[in-house]
C-alpha cells in the first residue's frame, strides 16, 4: 500500500546501525504517513454553521499505545454552504499500520452576533465490520446518504454576565452513521445538516406554549430562572436582545 508522508522520515546511514536497530525496535515513531486509500465525506451546512471532523486511527495488533488523529474543518459562512473532506482509511506509524476507527463530528452554530451566542453538538461516524440492522443502508452504487435535523433549545441563561438573557443549545438528531470497513475505500458518505424552523424549550414543562408563543413559568421558589409550571401557571419575564420580554420568540404578546 502506498502512503503519503507528511512528517520527517527516518534516514539511516551505514555508520549508524546501532541507532538503526534501536529505531526499528521502537517502531520508528518519527515516521508518520496517511494511506493512499480515502473515502469522501461531504454534505450541506445551513448558514452560520461550521463543522470539524476528527479521524481517529488505531487498533493495529501488536501496536499497543500507537494512535493518530487527523483533523478536517469547514468554517462558518453567512449563507448555506457545502463541505467535503477526503479522509484516509489508514495511517502508518513507524512499523504499525493503523486503521480508521471512527470520525468524531463537532457541529458548531451561531444564533446571534454576540461572542457568546453560539453552541455545538456532537456526532460521529463509526467504522464497523458489520453494520447493525437499524443502520442507514448503502445505496446501489456503494454511497451512503442521510440527513441530520438540527434545532435550537432555548433557556434563560445562568451565566453571571448575561443572567436573564435567552441562551440556546444546539441539538442535532441523526448526526452519525455506521461505516462498513470493507466497503469504505473510494466510497462517498453524505450527511446533510438541516435546521428545523421551530425552537423548543431546553427544560420540558418549564415553559408553557400559548397562542402568542412560549411563556416561562415561575413558581414556589421564585428564582431568577424558569421553573416547573404550576397550576394555575405563573409567569416571569426574561431579556432578549436588550429588551424585557414576556413571550418567546416574539418578545411581546
């Protein structure tokens, strides 16, 4: 198998056989190279979304303690945009041929212009010898395609610097897949990320949905945050974009 070397290689000289022997026994850890075989990971991202993928390699027999991580990244854009990564399915660390084990996904998104108005969720591609019965099936051409649904979960922030403000947490359902190892090289895996239109409360039964929107409850404790809705419900105000609001997302009833 061919490999693309991207770190310094081990150069041996005839007068350095003792050093050569030591390097061979140690696995020549200075040498690292990704395999020539890759698979294509691509898809679509909504506006103000970014994606980071981390490919993890390991699992080679007799190479305990050896591992490697390759990172890939697609930055934020103001409009919907695509991403495409060519991810190697193997990595050579000295004398050890490591295999792709998984690809961790970090889905980042912004919901405002303030530095703190961002969140992320995790996903992952897991490489297996056999796919489980409920896994997304491969298409006839060997490609795999699916859609992850992302939505915002809102709450009243507990951070001291923005207490009382609305903050959001990103939640992406279906942001992962099982990849069949023997059918991975030269194949295409697609995950399209879509953003659903309606935000939902982070805490169930802490907000009451009305005709004008979601209203945060208060109750027996009278805290600065939302509380479990009582009967009859009692409501509190919150802050959004610098204004005092009674209902989300429109602020005023």
